[in-house]
């Protein structure tokens, strides 16, 4: 009985927290999120697409949590393209969003 209550409590806590397991890497922390107007003098490096779960155990996740995870994933990924800045390239659809990656700070 105690184990069942404990597991139920743990499940509810995880459900309410959104199970955010995405963290910024040290390099991702340095990656900026700007608008298209702010990167006109930057060098385009490519695109990256982030994907996260929209639903958890059949329940739709909070939009803010989805947005934050997609941004963190894109910021982490920008480093692989040699970038230091990301710009959203469209809206979130089905838990996915594409970002343009730029290098704005000289190396």
C-alpha cells in the first residue's frame, strides 16, 4: 500500500513538473537568442531543428515548457554548426521548431 502511494505521488510530481530533463551545456549558455533584424551583420552557419514531447502520459504539456526546451536544444546544437546565435525560423509545430544559426561574435 505504501509503495503504491509513493509511486503515485512520484508520478504526479513528474507529470506536474513536465519532466524537463533538457539542460543547457556550458557552450549553449553562451549562445544568444535574437531576432532576424538583429543578425543582419552576422554570418549564417546553417539550420537546426529541435524536437521535444508535446504530451506526457496523454496530457498536453504547458506551452512555456515546450518553448523553453526547444530553445535550450537549439542553443546547445548551434555550437555544432560553429554558431553563437539562434533565430527562430517559424512557429512550433508538433513539438518541433527550426532555428537559423549565426556566428555574430568574431572568433
